[in-house]
C-alpha cells in the first residue's frame, strides 16, 4: 500500500512523484552535528504550499533521520489500521525508503495511539506573522554572494514556496551584528536638531536595494518592517560610550524622538515604509547587564521610558505623517514582564495608549512560564504580542556559533515556537537570517547560530539548518490572519506537543512535534472531520493540513 506515499528523490533511485506540487528536494550533507541542506546558485530546495481538497489531509514532515518537508497524502475516513497512512516516507539522505510495505507488521508505535483533539469552536489569538532580522552582518554576507545565491536566500525565507516569512526586523543605525558600531548624526556632536541626519547611511542604501530585491523575488505584496535602535550617537548618552552604563541625556529626549521620526521619513522616501518601531532594543543592557553586554546599548528604566514615550516619542510620531506606524514597548526578556508596563503606567498614567504592542526577546524564557505573557495581554487588552528576537549560542554553556546540522537546536526552536504560540504570542521574528561559519561577523565577537549559514570561504554554498525547517513548520503554513484553535494531547507525560490554527482559507493546520526517540501512533480527532490515524516517527516535526 505504498501508492499514497509520495516523495521525489534527488537521485532518482526511488521516485514516487507527486506532480501537483512544484517541489525541489533538500540536497543533504552530513555535518558534525547532523545534516544540512546545501543550496548553490543553481539549486535550492522549495515546496509549493499544498492545498488539500475535500477530505484529503497533507502531512509535511521533517525528521532527525533526514526528511525535510517531506509530503505525505492521507484521507479522513480511510481504513488506517494497517498503517497505510504512515507518514514515514523516503529518507532522502541515505536514499532509502522506509515504508511499511507489510500491512500486518507493526514496525512503529507499539502502544495504543495517543489521542489528539482539535476543536475548531474554541478560538484564541490571531497571527500577525513571522520573520527574521536584516542586520548589517546579514547585508554584508549577502554582498559577498552572487545574485542567484542571494536570491535563493530571499526566496527560501520570504516566498510562499520557501517558508513564507512576512516580517523583517532591522536596526536603526548599527547593532552588535555589524562590522562596527554606528549611528546617524555622530557628527556634529551635541547637535540637538540632527542637522546632519538628512539622508540615510550608504550601508542603508545597500540594505534597501537588497530588501527591494527580496520583495521582488519573493513576490511579496506586504513586507512588515520593524525597526529598533540599539544606541543613539554617543553624544546623546550620559556616559558618552556605545556600551556600558549609559542612559539618554534628558536634554536630548526630543532629539531621540526626532531621530526615530527622521528614520521613518527617510525610509519612506526610499519606498521602504516601516510598519513598526520599538522603544529600543533591550533597555536592561544599558544598566542591569553592563558587565555582560559589550555592544551598543541604551539603558532605560520604566520611569524614564514612560516619560520619553509619553512626552516625546508618542506625541512626535502620532502628530506626524507617520502616525499609523505601530509602536512596540519593552523589547527585552520575558522576566521584565509585566512589572515594566505596570511601572510605566504608574508613573505616566495612560502612557501605554501609545503602544500598539509588546515586543519580547526569547533568551531567558526558561526563567518564567509563558503564562506571565498571557497575564500581560489580559491586563492590557488589544496589544499585539511579538517575539522579536531569538537565537541559540548566547549562553555560557552553549557553543558560541553554529552547530552545523544540529537537530537538537532545531528541536529547541520548534518547541519554543509551539509553546509560545500556545499562549498569547501573535508572531515571531527570529534574529539574523544568515551568518557565516563562525556565527558572525559580529564586532564584539558575540557569535551565535543562525537558520541559514553562508560558506564565507568558498562563497558558493549556503546551508539550511534544522532550525530553518523548525521555523518553517509554522511560518510557511500559518499565514497572517490565521487564528489559533483548541488543540490538546490527551495523554499525560508524553513528549508529543501540538498547536492548531484555522487559516484565512478556512483550512486547519496542526503542528505536531515528537521530541522522543520512539515512534508513536497518533489518533487525531477533529471536531468536524472526525478521526485519522497518523504514524509519527521518532524525533520528527509535522504540519498537518486539511479542510
Ligand atoms: C510480512 O509480515 C509477516 C508476518 O510478520 C511475515 O511472515 C512476512 O514475511 C512479511 N512479508 C514481507 C514482504 O516482509
Ligand atoms: C556629517 O556626517 C558625516 C558622516 O556621515 C561626516 O563625515 C561629516 O563630517 C558630518 N558633518 C558635520 C558638519 O559634522
Ligand atoms: C535648532 O533649530 C532652531 C530653529 O530651527 C534654532 O533656533 C536652534 O538654534 C537650533 N539649535 C541648535 C543647537 O542648532
Ligand atoms: C523590483 O521590481 C521593480 C518593479 O518591477 C523594479 O522597478 C525594481 O528595480 C526591482 N528592484 C530590484 C532590486 O530588483
Ligand atoms: C500632538 O502634539 C500636541 C502638542 O505637543 C500634544 O499635546 C498632543 O498630545 C499630541 N497628539 C498626540 C496624539 O500625541
Ligand atoms: C566551505 O567551503 C570550504 C572551501 O570550499 C570547504 O573547505 C568547507 O568544508 C565548506 N564548509 C562546509 C561547512 O561545508
Ligand atoms: C471527537 O471529538 C468530539 C468533540 O470534538 C467528540 O464529541 C467525540 O466523542 C470525539 N471522538 C472520539 C472517538 O473521541
């Protein structure tokens, strides 16, 4: 019963070609930590988004074994008892097919199936989107690649045949992922009128051209650009330095608001409108964490930020042509919620009205359960909650740089996306879309991992890591406007995790993760369609789509 199991093989030994989708397979390469997919100027892997009709079900699978967005077609109401509908398909790394050709023998899932219930009648938050960051480092690395390879990076991330990102975060001026620290109007000093901030930096011109290309290649109608500043020019700061214990000098509160407005104007003049700004990247880096952070920062506490937002930034933006640009608050780690907003509001009552959303970074999520975010959103209704930065490799106990091919790092991502989406998160923007083999360049050697690694040595290959597919299991299939619905694993102490959404096209998308080294059978019960049994291999991620 292999007719339903469909997979194209790069090497042509075994081909079950499903011609309806324009797919190209991962070209796998074994690496120290696992497996990456290699792209060159002439080849990269893509998957046209499957659109199941009537009672068909499409399962898209990635597994530690080597599957990357492998497609299996199933149907509700089929007799699944003999595992005809196994989601275990071709392992295109070893170019073998692990099929259950023998319907009588149970190779996988020896226990009773784990029940999964999907209830469409219970709806939660709406999805704003997914994205990655376009830092100075990203722009620099793209610049060393030929146009076709750059295009594969853009398409892989932002095209619907890639992983369908619709959001992009970019620094206002420099950040740590750049070749040096920088800001606009560094000279003349003490120039409150920002007389020398009349055009963007030449580095921005390059970046804007790249982003324009990204939009063209990806066929994007709307790219939601979110911008944030790391540090003002040094003369605006109490310590006169890029980093360390430095806050904004009070006499420059208006200048710093104007600086943001000027950026919006200049970007707009380049036909690159900004969708949202934040009140600044990681305000704790400029006070509490000065001993750990050595890159550009600006320290705020809730009281000072309340004053700046309420009396300067808020009125400046809302009285301008750019009054509809969204403003996000906090943009630091989860542990600062919700005290941050409570204190801001206590010091300048009503200040939070200037905020359209809350931005949070992922790095220390372990410290505090996501329920604190639900509480924040409940307390201040109507705000969009976005994770706006995430990466692995920042912690003392982690490899400071890529672990090329690491499934484990992909699993950490997949699980984090899922867990947070089970709470009030409306979307997620990851950090650098590309880094080099070392996890940089970064001007303070703050090297970390990224979903796509550029071979900066030969400049002709890029490597899609498991992290890339982990994000894609959500971003590709859960477009803007999707609504989360009730999804529950009906078993305690299982390593299965599930989250589900109803898309604008009314289709249901279930993301299912198995972080266990054992395969399991899952009996999915949808409140409208009924039951379907799916075999879930060891260490695998699945996106299940049906009507
Ligand atoms: C199918 O399974 C049965 C029982 O385990 C076994 O006897 C038979 O040889 C298997 N057939 C194939 C083709 O593997
Ligand atoms: C304006 O900034 C540029 C660098 O962007 C600098 O070269 C120039 O000297 C500055 N002008 C003044 C008047 O300080
Ligand atoms: C800023 O500009 C205003 C008028 O536009 C002027 O009165 C003021 O002196 C300028 N300030 C500085 C520091 O250049
Ligand atoms: C993007 O497309 C537009 C319209 O087709 C074109 O004018 C522009 O030059 C393109 N930009 C890039 C960077 O390819
Ligand atoms: C516009 O500016 C005025 C004067 O500075 C201020 O009182 C008002 O609150 C501002 N409007 C908004 C929407 O912030
Ligand atoms: C990057 O390219 C160099 C030069 O061709 C090669 O030696 C190296 O193995 C490549 N890196 C990876 C991760 O494949
Ligand atoms: C499937 O879920 C529905 C409610 O959504 C429930 O009524 C039904 O009993 C469930 N079926 C099974 C077999 O658990």
